[in-house]
C-alpha cells in the first residue's frame, strides 16, 4: 500500500483546521493540526510533512515568521491561508517562499485542488536520481542555474531563492529568447490546476530581477502585453 502524503495544518481556529483535515483525509491524506507558530516548527521537523497549510494570523510567531524559518532549512511546499486579501499580503507571503496563497473563506474543493497541484509540481521538480549525467543545469556568463541541487551561482556567489523562483528562472533560461505568456508560465511552474491570478508570475519575476540584476550578456526581459523571456546574446 502506498504511503499517505502528510499535510501539516497550522491554524489557531480549531473548527477551520478540523474542517480542512476532514476534506483532506477524504482524499487519503494524513493530517496533523497545530495552533501556533512554535508548535508548527516543532511538528515540521518531527512529522516531516509533504506540504504545510499555514495560517498567517497565529498567536506569538505569525505565519510569515514561520515560513521564513522553514525556508532556512527546507523546501517543503507551503500554502498560506489568510483572511487578508490585499496584494501586499500576498506579495509578502510569496517573497518569503510560500508556493501559493489562499484567502479565507475558501471553497474546500479549490483548497484540495491547490494542495494536489502544488504537491505534483514539487514532486516533478525533485531529482529522482543523482548520477552526474542526470544533473540538470544551464550556464551563462557569470550565471549558473542548477535544478538538480537547487542552486543559483551569480558571479561566484550563491544566491538563495525559494523553489518556485528557481524553477521559474531555470525554465526561462532553458529556452533563451523564447517569449512565454504569464498563463504559460503559471501552467508550467505552478501546474494546470493552479487557480491563482497571473500577478503571481509578476511577483516572482520582480524578485528574480532584484536578486540577479542585469548582465551584459543576459537579462530577464518583459515583452509588454505578452509576457517574459530570458534574453541572451
């Protein structure tokens, strides 16, 4: 029998947490519930979840702090949950390394669909073996992007970035000078079931530009009215 995928639910509203767990368990996920940030960090290490559903408004350490701490040592997918629907809140969550963001109240079917989509994208991006000839990387002058060990080297210095930023950069750099629409990038990086808006792509491109800057031989270019490309010459 296949091992169940594990979901850690972090929410101080016990009723909401139990309802989420009920829907996920119907889909054959194993769940565990905690109600505060400190407990979330302990359970993240002991429970070893495949994905974390993380409420932002938590007692003590909030969801943003929890996500930031998790990203210092793990690439575990994180979907943030919040009653806050402002663009600033979404951008902040994504910048800290969240893979998705859902506003409360949300439809249970949509939540399950997003959980499955994020898990699928994460699993597809993980290397299945580690022989040298299986290493997937692209290189340009002053830039190396390795999707096998999830590393980016810019002018000899390692640049830390969340998994989705790195996957987006690798995808674009793997097809230099090819223009992709925002919808195509959402489909390829976040999965076809992703139901978020295209601003998610804009946020990730903005963060990549801040971290990488431009180079005389390459840059992340905007094609107005169309999308983005990794421009190389």
